[in-house]
C-alpha cells in the first residue's frame, strides 16, 4: 500500500480542488477557467473510477 498506488485518485482530485479555488475568485475569466478545470477533473475522475 504505497503512496504511488493512490496517485490515480490524487490527480483528478487535485484538478477538482484547483477548479473550485478558481471558481471562488471573483473574476469572470478565472471563474470560467475554474469551471472548465472542475469539469475536466470530474470527467477524469469518472474515467479512472474502475480502471485496474
């Protein structure tokens, strides 16, 4: 149970967190970019869900 075993879960979670932080910043460009990164992270998380 090494840390590298969980790297597949950490990458999409980091994208989701960065997206949420950018959404909170009250600038239209960063909000749009944050929403895109957030959705990319969710899609990546769904893609990695049951992969061996």
